[in-house]
C-alpha cells in the first residue's frame, strides 16, 4: 500500500530510538501496535458493513424483479392453495387481451343515428 521497504523501516526505528530513548521505546511501540490494531479492526468493520448493505440492496432488487413476474404470483397462489386469487389475476389479463385483439374497425362499425333511421 505505502511501499515502505526494509531500510525505510530501519531508518525510522533508529530515529525513534534517538528521539524517544531506550527506556520509553517499548511502551511507545506497544501503544502504536494497539492503535494500528484498532484502526485495522475499524476498517474491517466498516468494510463488512458496506458489503452487507450492498448485498441487501442487491437482494431487494432481485426480489422486486421476481415479484413483478405475474406467472410467479399465479404459481405461488396455486401452490399455497389460493386458486381463486390466481383466477382473479388471470381474469383481468384475459380482458386486456380481448380489448387488445379488438380492431378499431369493430368500434366504428356500430350503426350511427342516421343509419338507424333508414
């Protein structure tokens, strides 16, 4: 990530030893290790939360997509023992098909008031 090599780490340790002193160096190293561990744990928990949210959003999209399939709803109604709900769903669909099959000429073929008088 930072691309720090062996010699850079050795240089930092020597500078730290000269500035801090040999007495306080183990305590500072322990404290730095604890902070690094806490930061790694925090980053891991945030990453896990983000992954969980993304998975939940994806699952919601898949479920919404599946719920919009009418054949699936009919199958669920038939399997759960609610055949009336399946028939009710099929009835409006059949009416829509009949209306879409009707040609515009059929509606215009109705006799007008002038034709009725003749």
